[in-house]
C-alpha cells in the first residue's frame, strides 16, 4: 500500500507541475490526490494509535504489579444508560494516588487507562444525539496542564475506547452533539502551538480528525535566512522571495507539512516542511529560519 501511494503521489505531483501550460491539475487528478492525502492521514493516525497502544502495553506491564496489591485511594461512581437499552450501567472510576493509571469499571467489566493527574470525575457526554450511546470521558491535566480526555463506549459488542483528544470538557473540548467535537489540540509540526481541531466519531466508532485543510497559527516571526515561498500549496505557482530580516506571519498550517505565510506587503505563500521542522529543499530547520517561534515543554 505504501509503495502504491508513494508511486501515485510521485506520478501525480510530477504531472501536476511539469510540462503543462495549465498549473491546475485535472479534476481526476485532484480527486486522486485528495484520496491519497486521506489515505496518508489515516495511515498516520493508525501509526500514532499503534505507537500509543505499544506505550500502553509497556505501561501496563510496568504498573500491573502495583495494581494487583494497591487499593484505590479515590473512587468515583455514577450510573447512566450508556447503550440505550433502558437499563442503567454502573460506572466506577478508581484512582491510585501517585500511579499514572486509573481503572474504569462498567457493569463490573474493568478497563485500565493511563494518564497523569487524572480528574476524579466521570464525565457523561453525548457525542451524537441521534445514536443510542452515551459516552463516558475521563480527563487528565498531564504533567504540566496538558489536558487530555479519553472517551469510552459501552456497547452490546464490548467496552472500548474510541480515542483520546486534547483538552477536557469545559476547557478546550466542545461537544456538538452531531457526532463531532472540537478539541484544543497541540500542533505536531514546527513549534509549540495549539488549535481547535474538529474531530468526528467515524463509522467504525473511533474518533478521527475531520480533514479541514488549514488551522490558524497566527505566529509573527522574523526571517533569519532568505527563503522562497510558493503561491500555491503544491509548489507549482509563482515564487515569493523572503529576505533575511523580513517580518512575516505564519498564518496557518495543515499540521502535516504546509505553512501558510503572509509577508509584510500582504502576499500569501506556502512553505513546505519535512518531518517536524525541516524546510523542504534546504538544510534549515525552524530555529535556523525564524525567530519568534515558541518552544515549550
Ligand atoms: Ca444500558
Ligand atoms: Ca448518543
């Protein structure tokens, strides 16, 4: 699959930019490119989930001996009909003091979760008012107010977690009730920045990002080197020169590879990154190229 996507991307990017008087790709190509971007995005999500699960497994194996002997020092209970069958589920959240874990038990079925500074609160949320489920959410403050919230569903097919998002209910998470939510999310590229990400519960019952395009960043910076922006995100448009010392605003990003940048004279261009912050086609990273970026732990 990876080879096919790489090949298709190469063929389409090549055909989109070369030998054509019309810089716009055909609608067929646009559709295929969109599909590739979607597949790439899904692949990255799966890779991230895989990594998360691997980390969880490591944690479980380290923490399990403590849990087997320790009693919870905080227990919170709630009851609600989580699957819409008319019978209330009993819900219990057990916290174990200094340990970075919690035990969520629904109808005597336990599921272990991980997190730091876990709120002793069982949130009952309704992601989609049209379906029969009511979701349980457990929030944490992390090591330094990095809020995260993990969702859980109790269904006839099992008790599972649809996913974990940034923010926590009432502080960075807004539930829209139509199967989507907005979560304050930490950006994955360039520097420390946060944006409101639209997330949906997909048809498989898992939380995935809604492909939105660009998220606002609005970071003023000064160029430390000469750079070339391009008027189009695919790099096939005109070049906009940026000189050392120019003041710029990084207006937005797709949080994957593209930065949308506005120059002091009001032009808008795109800059492509590779990995976290390497500027494509150069040996510069973010710190080399800009002053004004934020780096928080
Ligand atoms: Ca029920
Ligand atoms: Ca519902």
